[in-house]
C-alpha cells in the first residue's frame, strides 16, 4: 500500500532537511511501498507530493518542502480525514519542538503512527511510537 510521510516544515526544521530527505529516500527504497505520499505541514498542511516506485531512487532531489510557519501536527490527521487519505502507516518527521498534543486528534488515523524525531531527545509522543534519529 501507500506509505504516508508527514514532514514538519516549521521554521526550526530548515537546518535538518538534508537528514529528512535522506531518511525519506532510504525508507522508500528499503520498504518499497506501492507509493509514497509526502505531506508538508507546519501549523497547517501546506502541500503534498506523490511518488511511485520508479521515482524512489531520485526522491531526495524531487522533494519540495512547503511551509515554514508554526507547528501543529494535529493538522495532518485532520487533512487526511478530510481528503479520505488511507495508507499502510504514517511517519511523522519532525524536530520534536511541538506543544501539548491531544491523543484524540489522531483517533481517525486507523493506521500505525511512527514519529521520527531529529534533535529533541526529550520528545515522546503520547500517540504511536517515537524513534529518535541521530
């Protein structure tokens, strides 16, 4: 099925985009899903890109972040519900500098949720699993 990657584009993320792009490319090549949907978000969803397997080897150069404002990851499940987006799992890529989260905001997902966090070792989401990326 489709892998959904939701990437934080808040102002604090700019310096770690090379790591994020590399992780998205590595995940796509290793998992080899039917497709990868990248959702760019800050305080709202600012854009999305769809990729098919023949694009996975160049996905890092095709990524076009959109956003740059605040940080509200709850906008992602709301966007997915509004547009009836389904996938095998959701990967949230972020630096983890996020305010209080309400677990109910993620109740509509209906899929596994994995947070990949670069930089903020104190971050631990109350929903899904959290992995700290070095």
